[in-house]
């Protein structure tokens, strides 16, 4: 999967993820750069998104199952909740929190 990076943009973290949208999970990759957060889906490009640090209000952890501590919720300043299942969510949350 290829992401077009802007000048001076560097990938900090990338990992397999699932976007939880209420209609079913969409598989893809969550990509964190030094300038933004991307979600890219090879199966459904309508779910591809770019989240700028200036748009992030907060990052919230949640459990996706009784013992599954892998939920990451990025809340935007417009009130939109973007929920993802991702491994190592604590490291992801910490890295995203350092951006805004």
C-alpha cells in the first residue's frame, strides 16, 4: 500500500488496523506520520481518510471485547468519532497525543 507523502513528511508508525464504522469493520492500515494520521483501505477506498493534528480533540482508549484492549478512538473537534482496532494501542495513543 502506497501513501503519497508531502515534502519533509516521514512515516513514524504503521500497522494493520480495522476502522469500526457501525456498519462493519473495514480492514486497512493506520499510518502515522510526523504531519498527520492516515487510514487506507485496499478493499474500500471510500473509507480512506486523513486526520490532521489540528483537527484532533482527544484520543480515547476502549475495549473492543471483554478482554480485547485494542480500541483507539480519535475524536475530532467537529465531534466525529473515528474508531479503530489496532495492536499496541497505548503506543499509538501516546504518539498521536504528542502531535497536537
